C-alpha cells in the first residue's frame, strides 16, 4: 500500500513539476536563465552558475554545479562525475544522461523514440564496480559476523539451526508475524515511555536499542538459514574438527546467498536484467531472513519455560 501511495505521489509531483516548468517557459521566455548558448556548452569542474543554464542545438556537459535547471534543446544534458544540477534537467529533442553526477528535481527528456519524466532526489547512478565492491564487502562482513556468532553464541545458534531444519514452514510464518508485530511494538515502546518525563528522555535511546536488537535477531536467524543451506550444498562430510565442519557449512551457505548479489551487481551495466537479478536476490534473502527471524523466536520461546522451571 505504501509503495502504491509513493508511486502516485511521485507521478503527481512529476506532472505538476512538468506543468510548472512549461508555464515558466511560456511566461518568462529566456530571461530566467543565467546562461543561454547556441551549440555545445560546458560547465567546468569547480565552478558554479548562479542560475539556470540552457543550450540550443548542442549538448550541455556539466562538470561543476548548476544552481538551477539544466536545459538542452536539440541536444543532450550530460551530468558527469562530480557535476551537480539542483533545479532539474530537461532535454527537448535529446536525452538526460547522468554519468556519475547528481541531479535534484525533475528529469525530463523528449525525443522521437522516448518521452520520460521522473523525479530525482540527488542520488548518483549505480555503477558496476561500485555494486561489486558493496557485494563483496557485505560478503566479508557476513563471514566475519558468522565466525563470531559460531564461536561466541554457539548454543543459541545451534538451537536456531535445529528449529530451521525441523520446522521451516512454521519458522517462516512466525517470522512474518514477528516482522509485522515489530512496528506496533516500536509504537508501544514510544507511547509507554512518553507517559513519564524520564521516559521521554529515554525514547531516543530505547528505540535504537530495540531496533538494534531486532537486527541482531535477524542476522542470527539468517546465519542459521545459511548454515542449513550450506549443509544442503556441501552435504554431510567428515572434518578434522566439529568446529571446522560447522564453519564449512556456514561459509558455504553465506557464499550461496552472496553469489546472488554478486551476479546481480555484475549486471548493473544492463539496467533491466540487473534490476531483475537484484529483485530475485532480495526476495530470496528476505525469505531467509524472515525464516531465521521466526526460528530465533521459536527457539527462545521453547527454552524459556525450562529456564523458569529450573529457577523455581
């Protein structure tokens, strides 16, 4: 529902911005532009224009900062690495190309074969190298965290692995319910703390702690699912030590999930296929995280009465 509302908001915003831009051109003509040029023009790196820039029958190359709109008529607007446009980019009879820069506002290009209007929030486009670096970085982090969990939280980890192995479907359902319940849980914490003056002061601390705890549970559960996946991939094998065998299973599972993201990152240069592969990797990882999250909850719930019985 949130995605639908966000999409409608962006669509209405783009339409309004487009209409406002057209109205501005009709009323003011060219007087609102700080620079108007015929033929190719470049905004050098390290420089800043005091307003909008327009190029007619040529390309506009932005290496520096444009504090306004960047417009090309019968040409392209090209925002290079380090370039920044703060008032939107429009190409009539050409294309808007972001090649490592930043565009804030309406992005519109119209040509014989294309008609695009979107809203950009200043983000830089994905690059294949950057995506691969991120994927391998996360792989290294997960291998490190998995090693620490295996050696310092072995009991909790083993119980979670058993629940994932024996009750996969129930773990997934519990994870879905737990994920949905986490939102009202955060609201309940805020409301409970807001009753007292001391509680209001503790809200900025309590909420992040709760979210960190949820993230820790999710990571522990994901690692358990990765361990089970590693067993399915590597099969039951004899190792020199039990710890070495568990590391082998865990690493195999983490590598299997990370391979999806690495492959998707390798196709960043192909936007359509890259987006499909990222969606596939996200979907598989989300199911694994929810399953592990539910397994941690089930494992904790079932061991809690035993602890109470011992205490009594």
